[in-house]
């Protein structure tokens, strides 16, 4: 596992990138809605370090870790293979805690996006495997984000790796995760409306098998793999009600792109405001531009 001093060094680079707004000293593997995925060491990454929004206290970090552990356990029980993941934390200068989910870096040719891009039988089997897993595993209690960008083939086996957002509900149907971490990167005035009107819908989608596979299909457009939508729809056929159609996939893609595009635009505007007017450090690294 990544040594403690290396993680502290990585965090200091992140801090420097936040202050300067320049992330070129970091090897960014992915900008998520919640986490920033950094490859470490920069030159030849061994670890994928997924940095969450900072936590105020160690009690909050403990609660997060417990939820993640519970999620990993239930996925294991339901037969989903997950890339080994450990949670690490390191102090931030302002006294808060930076929490990282750390995994080994998977070779890029093992990532599902690349496997499908190579095509053939393996691509078809992989997509079929994701559909089977989503339809078998997802329910009111356990959610999955089954987009292609969250899977890999490890030793030939379908493996899920996007676990930083544990999609787990308690017996009363409420999210186990403190969903405030979704809101941390939004300007304060927007948090209440997003919490109330946007978030419940987003969370619900991950808990309905039909919308999870719809999202998988729609996301193929973003990955430039539209040609594979038919394969997913064929694998889903007869297993969801009402059936999925091409038209629904495209309209879902457009509405999803609008939602996330809007959130991204809001963050950019807030960053500009914080930096130029308030003269503060904006505490997140945003992607340069997301292709939709
Ligand atoms: N263990 C890993 N090895 C290699 N690349 C990874 C790994 N984990 C994540 N990535 C890359 O970073 C992207 C985002 O990571 P992910 O875990 O899906 O988080 P999120 O979608 O919440 O940002 C992935 O699609 C993948 O390209
Ligand atoms: Mg992901």
C-alpha cells in the first residue's frame, strides 16, 4: 500500500495545484463528480488515489470508511468482484482531513472502455457481464454506477472499481452515505435546491436496475462507442419493463449531459467568483472541458 509519507507528499502537491490552479504536477487519471483520481508516483503510477472532498473531523472520515466497508462487503456477498480498495487519510493545512480511496493502477488495456473499443467477442461478453451484474445486484438496498468507465477485466474477470461513492441504503431507505459530499463542490446557495430537487432523483437512478442499464447504454455515446448500444439493448431484452429503446437511450443521454453540464458550469462560475472577487483559493480541481 502507498506509504503514509508518499500520501502526504501527494496531498501537498494537490494543495499546491489548488493554490496555483495548475494541476500539471499531478497525473490526473480522471475527474469525477465526487472524486479526483490521481496516479502516483507521477512518472510511472502504481496507485490510483481517489481524493474525496475534505472531511471536517475524524468522526466524519470514520463514518465514511464504515459505509464504504459495508458497501464492499455487500458487493462481495452479491458476487461482484471489486478492485482491492483501501481508505487512507492525511491532514490538510486548514485542519480538515483529506480522504483517499487507494487502488493499484490497472493497466489501461484492461479498462472496460478500451476492451470494448478493441471489439470482438470479448467486448460482447464484457457488456453482457455488466448487464447481468446490474440486473442481478441492483435493488432498493444496493446501487451500482454501471457505466463502462467503472469496470475493468482483471485476470479475465469483470471487476468494478468506482466505489468511492458507496451506493448503499439503510433499512429505512435512507442513504448510508452522507450525501453532503455530493454538495461540497457546489456554491452554498445552490446546495439546498440541489439537495432537495436533484439529488434524490440521481440516487434513485442507481437503485433501479432498469435505469442503471439505461445509463450504461446512454454513456456509450459519451465514450464514442455508440455502435455497442445494440449489444446492450439485446442483452437487456425481455428483462426490464417497459423495454428499452434506442430513442430512450438518446434522450437519456441528452438529459444527463444537460444536468452534469449545468453542474459543471455552475462550479466554473463559482470558481471564477471565489478567485477573482473573493480572492480565495477554490478548493477543487475541475476538468478543463468535458466532451459531451
Ligand atoms: N484503479 C485504477 N486504475 C487505473 N485507472 C483508474 C483506476 N481507478 C480509476 N481510474 C480512472 O479514473 C476514472 C475515474 O475513476 P472512478 O473510480 O470511476 O471515479 P469517478 O467516476 O467517481 O471519478 C476511471 O474511469 C478510470 O479511467
Ligand atoms: Mg466512474
